[in-house]
């Protein structure tokens, strides 16, 4: 098996990666609370990053307000796909919005070589035949999700939960943690049944 990498030129690698540019813009915005970032390394400069944010001044508990807040985030960096809006379903469940960005780093090509071996009844090799090589191509990407929460308390707890889920032991069940979010967020008006926290399992 042979691996071949095709990465960006070294000059472009000196620039900040997309997650670092996004974090810089969020910090400069002034109205955004960054609860944390969970970044999973995928090798060769690629990674998957999840950034947890909320309004920094006061909670936003209505759908229109959260969607308006979402549209103001990192305006100078192009989204890779359509934004996910905050919506409330007919049964009262709430799905929180997010932004998604992708930066191509390069690609990895893996070529597998092999052969067919023919044996006799005693296990001796009679002949061998080469098998056509197979090449698989895998894009190397930096992907960033910005998950948008109504206030800093919920964003912080969601970040802590996801960080522990990826890098350490999980503390408490999803239901217990969701209850803590609401217990510690007295100004947040929605009930537990109306909250669906993105990216929590």
C-alpha cells in the first residue's frame, strides 16, 4: 500500500487556518460569547472543529432573534453550505441554528497493490497472478461548525459536554445535563421539551 499526499504549497500554509480566522472574527465582533472550541485532528493539517457561541449581552429566546444573530456572524468568510436556521417544529421541539465552513487542504491517495496466489493440495505455490492496483482518493479538509445557543450558560455546558464526549469520560446523561442547563439559566424561557441541543448524543 502506497500513500501519496497532495497538499497546498508551503506559502499558503503560513496563513491562518479557517478555524483560527473564524475565532479571530468572533472575538472581534464584540457581541459574541465564545464558550469554547472542540477541534479533532485528522492528520496532515486537516481537522474538524466545533465552536460554541451565544450572544454576549443578553439571552435571545425567540427564533427570529436567533436567526438574525446568526446572520451577523463572520460575514467576511464565505459559508460552504447553506446555513441551518433555528426553527420550532409543530410539536414544540426546537432546533438551534449553526454555520458551516470548509477549507480544502489537499488530498490523500492510497494505492493498494496485490496478487492472487494459486496453491496445490499440499499448500505449495503453483503460480501467482498480479491484481490490478486500486487507488482511493480522500480529500483533506478543515471543517468548522459554529453552533449557536440562546445564552452563554447553555453554550458553555454544551461545550463542556462535547469536550468530555470526545476527549474524556462523559459526565451525566443527556437528560441530566439538559436539566442542568435549564436549572442554571433562569432567564431562558423555553421548557426542556422545546430544546434539542445540536451535536449532543
